[in-house]
């Protein structure tokens, strides 16, 4: 098996995921993922595709991620890993799709409009 290259996105985060046969090492931006994402919830998000497909410890993952915050980055990584697992074995797709891991979350920050302080907020109205 060669190295499988996929892309995951969430908000403004972009994760490039390189999956290859190995021992289960996950490297994010040349650091262990537990160092890059010290919060247990984010670590579990990254591990979720492997747990659902029973492939934990079978693949080495090298990830380059940039943009956004740590939550958006973790979810971008999760999508990239899920796409890579489907590329390796198509039978993984129904499992991952049922948990919503194959869907790119389209929600983005709404732009600020001119004549307003924020996207939806308006300046205080004065009648007199």
C-alpha cells in the first residue's frame, strides 16, 4: 500500500492527511497529536474514525493542518482521516457516513456588512 493523501476542511481550517500502513502513530505538524491537541475531547475526535472502523493502531498518520482554531482543526483532521479510510477500503463508508463523518460541515462565519458593527448586529436606533 502506498501513502493515501486526503484533505479535510472545517470553517477556515485545512488539514492535509497522509495515511500509510504502520503502528498507529499520529503526527500533527511534526508533533504528536496528544501534544498538539492537549484536550481529551479533541483527541477523541481525531481517534473517532479509527474506533468506528476497528482500525486503531493499523495506520500511521502524518497531518499538516493550518488555519482556524483547535476545534476546527481537530474536525478537519477527522474528516481527512475518514476520507482516507474510505479510499483504502470502501466498506468503511457506510459506518462513517452513519456517524456523519463523511460530510463536510458547510457552516462558515458570516461576513460583516457595512453600516453595521457586526454581521447581524445593528447600531443602536435613536428615535429622537
